[in-house]
C-alpha cells in the first residue's frame, strides 16, 4: 500500500466515507440506462483535492429504509475508461441522498461519473475535476457565486457560466465553483399569496405544511421543511447543470438556517427565540444536499448525519466573546463545522469561514437605535455610532460613550458593557489566523459569505436646506457584516500587515452587488492602509439594493438624487446610489442635474472611499478569479435582472464584463488594481 493510499484511507475513515479507489482503466460492464426522473435532483460533486473528490446524488425509493446504488468514475464521458467503482448507500434517514469519496485519482484531471441502481436505472452523467498538486505552478481559475433565489428569479448566470466554460481552452476552464451562501432562502413566498415583488414574478419553490409564517414569508420548523426547500431549489435546470459540470465548494450564509438567525437563535417575527433543534435540522439538510468535507459531530459515517439530540433552551449566559454558554446551543452550532481550507495548486489556498454560527449579537440590533437613522436620511447611520456599537466596552481604550447622539437626539449606548463584536467567534478566529500565517500558497483567498468593504456616504457635504443638518462625520449605509465589524476586521488586517503576508484577498457574497477594492482597516479621517484586496460578487438572482430603492424610495424624497436620478423619458432611473458610495453626495447631485458623468466624477470626494474601485448595487451574475505566480485577476460577469429564464444557450445578454487585475505585491507594498472594461458599460459603478 502506498503512502498516498494509506493517508487517504485515514482521511476517509475520519469522514466515514463510502469509498472508491481509482485504479487501472477498463470499460464499464454495467448496463446503465439514464432515468432522469428517478434522480430528480441530478448529480453533484464537492471539495476536490489533488487525488480525491466527493460525489453526490439523490435516488428516492418508495419503500425503505435503505438501498444500494453503484457509482462509476471514468476518464471519458462514454465510460470506456472507468477508473473507479463503488457502492453508494441511500437511505430514508438521509432523505435518499448519498456521498461517495473517490480517491486514487490523478491531479488536475477531468472525470465523469454516474450512479445506477440495482436495476440499471442510471443518473445523468456528471463531470468533475481534481485539484492540481500543491507544487503545480500553472495558473488556476475558479468562479464565486452567492444568493440564488429561485423564488424571485432565474439562474441565467449559471447558463452563461456553462456556455463560456464549454468554449474556453482547457487551461482557462474553471476548476470549481465557490458558493458563498444563500444556496437556498428558507423564507419562501407562495405565488397565490404574492404574485410579484419589486420587478419579480414569484415562482413556486416549496410548501411547508408544518412551517411558520411572518408577513408573507413562510419558514421551516422541521428537518422535512428544510429538505423540501433544497429539493425545490434543485428543480432548477440551470443549477442542476452547473452542479453536474463542476465541483462546488460551499459555505452557508444566513438563509441556509434562518434569515436573521445567529448561533442557534431564530429571529423571524420574534425576538431571540431559541432554535437549537432547527439549527441542527438546517445543518443536517445542508449536509445531505451539499457534498463537502465539513466535519460533523455525529458518527464519522458519510451515510447519515446522526443528528445530536438537542432541546430548544433559552440562552441566559454569554461568554467573554458573546458565545451563548448553553450546552444545547454549543451542540447545535458544532453539529457541522463549516470552516476549512482548500489547497489548489501552488498559487491558491482558499480559507473558508462561517459567519453565523459563532457570531456575537449584532450590535445595532437594539430597540431605540432607529432614532439615530431618521427617515430624512434613508438607510444612513452615523459612522461614529456604528463604531462605538461595534467596539462595545473596549471602544476608545475602554472609554465607551454612555450615550450615542444624533444632533439633539440621544440614546443610551446599549453596547457599553458588551464585548466587541465578533463575527468569527474566538475559536474559529484563532484557527483562521493560524491558517493565514501558515499558508505557503502565493494567494491566500478568504472565502467569506459576508462583504468586508465599508459602505458609506458623506451627507455632511449636503448643501444647506436639502435635509436637516447631518450631525457630522460620515454615514454608514451597511451593517451586519465585516463592513461594520471594525475591531475584528482590523485585527485580521493588522495580522496580515504585521506578519508580512502578501497575496491576501477576500471574496465574498451576501450584499447582492458587485464591489472591487482594497482591504484597509481604516478610512479617512483614519489611515488608509490597504493590506490586500476585497471583492464582493453580485447575486446570481436575488434582488439587490438598487431594485429596492427603485420601488420604495418616494419620488418626492428630498434626497432621492443620492440614490436614483430620474432621466426624462427613461424606463428606469440611473443608479446614483453607486456614485453615493464611491464619489459622494456632490457627485450625485451634479449627475442628477446634468447627467454628465465626467462633471459628476470631477466632484468626487477623495476621502470617502479610497478603498473602492467599483461598486454596482444593481449587478447580478458571477465572478471568476484567475491566480498565477504574479497576478490575481477577478472578472465580474454581469447579466440583466434575471426575472425570467432565458431560453438562449448563452443565458441571455451580458450587461458588462469588467476585470480587476493586481500584480502580486511584496511585504510592506500597497496592492494596486488595474481596471479593464472588457464588454458593455458599467455606467455609474466606476
Ligand atoms: Fe442573499
């Protein structure tokens, strides 16, 4: 037995994997007839390394509890050169899903796989790829995506991605798809209750016979509810085709558990209801439907999740990092550990973190704070107050303000005695920092479901009389992600700087918008000191902030020009909200008056957003990343609002394709992006 094989068997045993081991190629001897109807969710693969990958399918049977499938892996789509074959158990206990870890494969190779039952009824054929070896110097390419509502949109972006990848040269083809969360939205609208929202048609996804409801949003209250929504999502043909073409590397965001959930706490329509049993159910359904190397707390078996028994118990005690010190909470959030690394050739180490299971309470989530964000300033919150809330008792060298003020209004500081906000939590953060320090790859890419760039405006520069006086300083327009987790973000960026780490870049999702720029702990009037790059990918389909402004911001709101410019005769307003974040209020007001982009940009406020090269709050699509020994290139591929499914093989029109390219920098040097508009017109995003 070779060392590779011994090592693999150890890994596989730890994962409790159904195993296949690659060997000499020979033609398939199985009688396979494709029966797509018997495998309604298709096939998938996940988490490749240089010699193995996990394969997945779902084959429901009417009678249980357990059946055996076979899986074949071949070097060719006709299965003339089959290199591995294995049993793949399916059982009602895992909703008839199966995961098979296939090892002994060659690095950097394309493989084809298919499942079949004992009667020869076969799944579709899937394609997957192994990673390059750790020392492979060739460039690597991957895509990152997020936020794929099929309740309110269609996945034309995957169709475009497939179309382009099929036509790309082998060395330019995507190695994997990094899915940064909101693979499902657990909140589901029923078309007969809500026919449209914003510009969207509401499409049927799933029904929760035993779910909850808040407003028009239905949400699951059982494991079967979560499973139903995954099956509803996997009815989408473009998602199924994407999963059958590339291995996915996935981390959940919030909606795989609960819209406003954190740790194991549920928020929909309720304040802080304990949800330990649902957190376990959400983890189980995620584990059943997304093949990955995430570690689960139950048995090591890849066959069933083996959920820990937990009770819904109110959390009364919090540790020094805001972690709920309650045994059922700890058991629930540790029932599936999502954070992990993926090594992919010499140039990429992908370090993936979980933003919801360990985080402390969102510091702006206290009644009364809305007084600091009056309706005259839509979505704006004083940045100094956001910083004080984030810093908690540690703010300004342990001198937190007793009150937060907005002009004449003041509110008692609810975070005065709280620890600083953490999104990662202490244990994951220690792991993350150690991995960052230890990585030997050229590029250390932080795969992170939540955005990190500040989103802020400068209402302090509004001309007198347009609005009540802004109390001073910048306004934060974000919240809930690393854009306002100032203390923790600085802790990580300072580590990158102090340890002399180069090639650090963040790829993230959640914001339903495209952002490209730099990772800097502070912005003016603080020190702008970029230590890396920071990107956010647009949503695949979910509505973004621009769409909400279009539908919700009144025509006569005095500050409407900061968000939307109504060009006479145009079908849609121009998105000055992008300009607000990158150039500031003076540029927006000029643009809304003259529609002259050059004149508007000439009024850009250089202190507002030196960290941004690009922001588009209305962009949908995906991003690709290419990494080599000396360069990181990130392309945003933006499509029109995906309201209906395109029947075209390319998924429909492109809005724009924009590349941001950075040369690898040396320790102490500043990273710099070069922007290239390759197709279309990103308009006000630059
Ligand atoms: Fe989302």
